[in-house]
């Protein structure tokens, strides 16, 4: 499944790309399993769209790292930090219109009190059994996650107070997906092993 996710660029330095997605943002999706529609219609026609469901999100993408770290805030008043979501994914690459990555089979949730749990840990074995990821890759995802757990336990960035008072600029508009999102060369599952494949793009994959 290809997905196009729009963001507001908050910060773009050699050390970090910080992206903000407000509530109400709509993403694009091409479901490769939809056998009833020609591919060109899936990409260029009407896209199914999803509302972003986890509350507003500041996504920290760290060059070369096999994860991005998402900070979430509740929609209720008063606005309150609700924790970190660690999306294990291929290190991002830049394209002409944004960045690309591929989701891995495992995620990590870190609560504001720094307690944590795996998300979809039980499904990781299933992904291996159906041949999407190898056991070695899956072991690597757990190792990547453990690296982040150690960061959190030591309160290393961004599990410190760096973003405690962060808030989006109220002037920022809800971002929209680039019209050519599905045309940029991008990732496929094999990129988790470092092999670049042909067409197929997204600005992030479903988690
Ligand atoms: Mg994920």
C-alpha cells in the first residue's frame, strides 16, 4: 500500500527533519490489493482519504535512523502531551517533493511517564511466516526499538523536555498532499534491505 502524507516542515537541519501534521489533515492512499481498479485509476483517480486519528503529531525524522519519533498531543482542552510513538521504518530518503520511507513491522509506544510497550510485536512473527520480512530483519527491528527504549530510559532527546512547551504556529494551514505524490520514485519493502526499487512513492506508510 502506498500512502502520501502531507506535513508542515517545522525544522530542516542536517540533524533532524521535524514535520507537523494537525488534526484534520487528509492523507492519500493507493491500496495495491484493490484488484477491481486499473492501477492508473488508483493512482490518478479519486483516492480514499483518511483523517489522521492519533491527534496532532510532530514527527521527528533523524537522518540514517531506522525509525522516526512522533510526539502527540491530545485534542482536548487544555492541550496536553500524550506521549511518543516510535515508528520503526527504513531510514528516510529525500525526493524532489519530500521524503520517502517504508514502514517496518513493529512499533513502540512510550508514555509521558516513560513506560513503554511494543505495538504489533505479536504480528512480527506473522510477517516472517508470510515472507514479507525475514527473521533477521525482524530481529533487527526489535534491536532498533531497544535502542530507542534505552534513549527513553536515559531521557535522551527527544525523551527530555525539549518539546514540553512546543506548540504549532496558529497561522499554519492544514497541509495537503503534493499532486505528484504517487509519481516520484520511491521505496518498496525491499528497501528495508537497502535495495532501491522502481516507481511507488509515499511520504510515509501506515503504522
Ligand atoms: Mg509503523
